[in-house]
């Protein structure tokens, strides 16, 4: 696939994600939004609330990708350690940001020690607006630190348009094909070899169709050339129906 010059990684932080207690939805949102901006999401990691692991991941990823986005761990409780970890990763002090304090004050809440924790950011960080609840995220160089609550993370991301430089939007088309992967694999590989300008993925499923449960695969075409993406998808549909596969 033709790739853009801008790449990204998402670090999802929180024990509650790994324990299964909370289901992450931020990755799906960020993947779609970044693609629309022409930024290729290359990697995503889920990290425990462990300082050494978070610091190591931030330092590795900020060196490897154009942008790093973190979600989670910037609230007022003891296990919200993301700001401290980012400060350590960049070798900066964690300081009380006066503008962040003022934003919290405007919410009409008592500024106790726990809430003031949300106003502590690495020295030199710039704030990310929070249209939902006021408590800001922050940015240090190419690392964007956002809340884990999906509505808040989305609100924060919506304010970053002028800070993100991408390329041509990445278009995506898909079709469900009711054939076992073992039957569609070889013909699909031929199409993959023919069209190196796009990315083609195959994601198997087992679901009910026409009163019976059947194997199949969701075939996805992604690329920056929308006309070519549509062309490749149509060729896939024609090929798979020629093999006797239902599509839909």
C-alpha cells in the first residue's frame, strides 16, 4: 500500500483494560480518525499501570513514529501515573500548570490535592483542550496524552486538527465473503500480488447465513487512491463469486 510519511502508535494505559473489566473503544476511534487524516496507525500496545513499562514504551515509540497517543491514567487517583511517566521519559520535572489549574477552577469544583493532580504536567508541556469536563490532556513533543474515558478522549482529539500533519486520507472498503479461507486464500493472494499499491486483509468469521452457520472472511482493501480501492474491491467480489462464494 502507498503509505503516508506520518505514522502513529497508540499506547492504551490501564490495568482495567488488561483485566477485562473495561473494554477499550479508543483504539477503533483513533484508527479511523488517523486514517482520515492520512496518518498511518502502525502499532498499538496495552500497558499496565507500571512506571518502568510505560516509560520504556513511550521512549521506544516516540523515537519510532511521527506521533504517539496515550489514553488513560491522567485522573486524580493513586493509579493515575501517566503524567509522571511521561515526565520521566522526557527527563523533565512534573510541575503544576497554572492554566490547567484555572481550567479546573472554572468547573466550580473544590481544588483539593486529588484534583490538582490533574493539573500536574511535565515542564514545558502544552495543554490539550478538554471540551467535555475541563481537565486537560497535554502534549510533549510528539507525544499526545489523553484521557481514557472514550467521550473525553474523543473530545480532546477533536481539538488537535492544527497540530497533526498527515497526507492523503486512507480509504477503506470491505466485503463479507462466505467461503472458507482455505478456498479463497490462493485467488486472493494473486490479487494481492497484482495490486501492491493497496493493503488487502482477510479476517475470518463463523456466523449464521441463510439459516445455517458458515465460515467466511471479511476482506478489506485500504489505500490512498479511492478509485483504485474501489476497483480492487470489485475485482475481489467478482473473483469470489466466481468461486461460488456469497458476498454481502
